[in-house]
């Protein structure tokens, strides 16, 4: 892990793995509320990012693979669990029927959660297997 200025791990590369794919970071509760307000129509994927090994080895690479699918969400966002704690907590309020886990994926259509891929579907699986789950969701709900 990289460390800078004595304040803990440098997570910028973990964020860039997603932002380089066009996934927009949401860092505050207010930004979460705004995205939920602005996405009442269409589809979006919310990636709950994490510093753990299964995020690096499986979750973030799975997003890249899944984006090669013919059908993809209209929008993609990410919150970073353990880093942007308040934003992550607010995001989880929008799918509180699912237990908190990270990394994980929440998929919304027309403002309603339609699918959740929790950590136990990421950990111990290959990036391709996680991407297969994502593409199954994309194919079911994206146009």
C-alpha cells in the first residue's frame, strides 16, 4: 500500500480504476441525495468501492469487463466505503433492505433498486464471474 503524509493509505489509484471508466464519484451525503433525485428515469449502477483485495482483484476489474457488454447502465456512480463514510451511509439508506457490504453493486432503474450484488458474490470469485453477474443485470434492465 502506498502511504502519504502519514494519514493512511493512498486510495487515489483505487478510485481512478473506476473514474477512468467514466464512473462518477459521490463523496458527500448531499451528492448522494442529488444523484437519487436526478436519476428517477433510466438506469444506473452504484459501485460501493473498498480498499480490500476483492475490490482490487474482482470488483473493479469486473466493472471494466462488464462495460464491454452491449447493454450498459445510463449512468454509473461510486461511493468509497471506509473513505467517504457519510456518503456511503447515505447511499445505503436507499437500499436499506440489504445488509451493508463492500465491495458491492446496487443497480437502479427509474429510481428503484432492482438488483444488489453483495460482497459474498464478489469475494472468492473471479473478475469474470462478477462481471457475468453484472452483465446479467445489465441485460435484464438496460435497453
